[in-house]
C-alpha cells in the first residue's frame, strides 16, 4: 500500500469547488453509471460530469470533506443531510426549453438553469437518462430519516492508494455521532467490498440503464 501519511483532510472551501468538481469528474469518469449515462467517449463523460459535480458540491448543505496531497485536492467525500441528497434534488419535472423559435416541453432533472445548458449540449438523451437514473434512485432512497453518502471519489491517477479509506474513516467518525442510518449506492462490485469494511451492508439491488447498482446501509 503506498504511503498516505502525507494526505491531509480538510473541508472544501467555496473557491475550491471548481477544482474539486474536476477531480470528481475524472475519478468517476470510467464508472459503469457514467458510461451508461453519458456514452463511450471519456472526454464527453468528463464534460457532463464536471458541471453535475460542481452543482452537487456547491449546493451541499454540509461542507464536503477533501483529501489533499501537497496542497492539491486528490479526493473528496460528500455527506448529504436528511432530505437533501442528489436524487431528491433532481426529481424530474416538466420544463419548457426554447430552441430558436420553438418551445419544447420535456421532463428533465430539476437542474439549475446555469448547469442545464452544458448538459443540453450533450443532447436530450443524456438528460433523459439522468432523469431515469434519479427516478430509480428515489425509489430506493430510504423513507426513514438518513444521512446519504453522495460521493467518495479519488482522482483517476491515484486510486487504490488508500486515500478513499482514509476519507471513509473520517466520514464514519462523523456519522457515528449522528442518530440516523447512513446510506449509499454504488455501481462497482469492488466498491461493495470496500464499503463492507466500514460496516455497510447491501440492502437492495437494481439494474438501471443496463447497469447493476447496489444500495447499502450502515446502522449503529
């Protein structure tokens, strides 16, 4: 295991959101869900994921945890308080989009307008798939009050070095101080084993856009 004693943990500053969104986009670019949502082109996936994570991080009600090495953000972990998770924010609703002289009514994720247009450049298909993903996620999101781990990601060139584990140790210390169940979803079997190390157990599975998804909970 590479040395991680030089990894420092802190909270994300507002001026770091753009850099952190880039780290998240690179780190999640090759996940099965990202491919299912945004296609086979890695550059295209990054272009779609970066504004999405910028929105998640900038709108978070709880400061995001960041891991840094020599001052560079190399990983981040986001924990959403009850009823504030990504799935609840992107619940589909009808929007009217103007294209030239035409007005088109479509069901799209409830995305802020300044982030909707970068996604629109990828096509309505991408927005429709994002909406589908959110709807299925909402179906599995626990009804009971819970803390939702939205994101645990390490930059693409540094994965497998223990940085994610260090962030999860810190995150679990935080959620152990809270009375609620904690919850997450993942689309990689190796991540299921990773989260099981921290006391999470699979509570359900589904297949979304031909991608297998595991839902996991951790109770005190």
